[in-house]
C-alpha cells in the first residue's frame, strides 16, 4: 500500500512589484500596501500607475465614487493623498487574475493526501459546498472533478468567508470515523482571529468562554445567539498582539458550534473584522479575518495522530503588517 507523503510546506511573500508595491490577489479582492516612495500621491494616480494600462483613469474615478476602493477600512474620495503604510483594498470582480476561479474548478493547495483522506487549504470566498444561492464553484465540486471521484465527501465545514484547512474523506469508513471525531470534540482546532476593540489591562491574556449557543430559527438572518437554553459551547481565547483599536487572537475550539468564534468574540465585545452579521465590522466585503490554522485528529484508518498546519494567507498577513507600520 502506497501513500503520498506531504512535503514540508513553506510560506513565501510575493515578489516585489516593479513599482515597489506588495500586491495580493485573491478572487475579486486586491490589496496594495503603500511604500514610502509612493507617499503623497493622489489615489487615482497611484492606482492607474500601479494597476497598469488595463485600468484607465475613468475606471479609477468610477470605482472611487462607487465605494469599490477603500483605505484602511474607510471609504476614499478622488484626490485623496496616500501615506506610507496605507492598506488599499480594491474590489475587481471583472479583472482576470491568474489565481482566481475558473469556470469549472479552483486551484487548490493540498496539505496532506493519502488513499483515505485529503486536506486542502480553502481560500476565503470559496464555499465548501454549493448552496441554493451559490453562483460559484464550490470546494467539494472542484476536488471531486480534479480527482475524478464523486465519492469524496466533506468531513466538516467552515464558513465561505473563512480561510484555512478543510478535511475530506475518500472512503465511507474514513468519513464516518472523521465525523465521529468532530461530533465528540476529539479534533483539536485552532484559529487566528483579528478583532476590533481595545484589549486593555482589565482583560487577562487568556479568556475561557463558556457561552451556550442556539439558532434563532424564526429570524430571516438565521443568526446564532448566546442563550442559557442553548447547546454548550466552549472557546479558549488568547490575545497574541494588541494595537490601539485592534487585537490578534488565537482561539482554541473545545466545541464546534455554528459561528462559535464569531459569536463568542462579539459576546466579549471584540467582534471579528469583516463580520457584518454579528459585529458590523466591514473591514472587507470578501475577507472575514478568521483563519483555521491548526487541525489535529486521529487518522481515520491508521489511528496515528495528524497535525495539519496552515499559515494565514497573504491577504490576512498584509493587514497585520499594515497595523505594525501604522502603530
């Protein structure tokens, strides 16, 4: 019996842009980090010179007026002067990027694969399965087509706008074993969460949150709420770094309720950036600042313990770099 042994995974920053801009491309979102040599330029001149001949000045003005361009989570007007360290977000749904969706499949990064399971890094904006209103190709559709195997099934799910590790099973025994581990909370899960709020001295570095959750079935938004009659939900939240208005957290999930991290963080008063449902924090329309970085579980057939690591993607780390530059 042969197995595919995963190579040691390395994390590379993008090559320098000819204009000195670190560019990140992710589906219909493009992020630019302004360097010192670009400081004090008008925003429209900066975008036209940086994005190339495909983006005429008229296109730039139109997208500035319609709110498709933002700086540091704020809207920006024509004529705005940029500063070093500014994080410029551009919504470009019609731009043909090399690493975006194709009509049939996604380009996937495989973390681990053998004859029984496959673990991949899911980008934000990719749904794990196709819902009723989903117009894009789902993760499971891509994997089934790439492997020419319709029997591959999802062992668990994460939100569409959350990035990180997703595990799939190639056989039914492997699927049932993985599902039992998730149901019995035998899978160790760790997430990065960037949140809004000032983590002051009154908060200890580690918060142990035990707040039961229940679904609001009669609500149009189908929110999940903290309620004493809900199902037990346990999160251990550790603060890694603090800025003036933001904080970087690492969250260990002891249970796996729907939207658990987003609700527990909001319940503490530190909503996840990009979470417009529970926190009204529109850092980006496409990027929820939540990333599944560690999954540890028993191999469903061999019984050995696997620990899968997924570093935050570039559009996540760029935001943290921007905070470091501005603070």
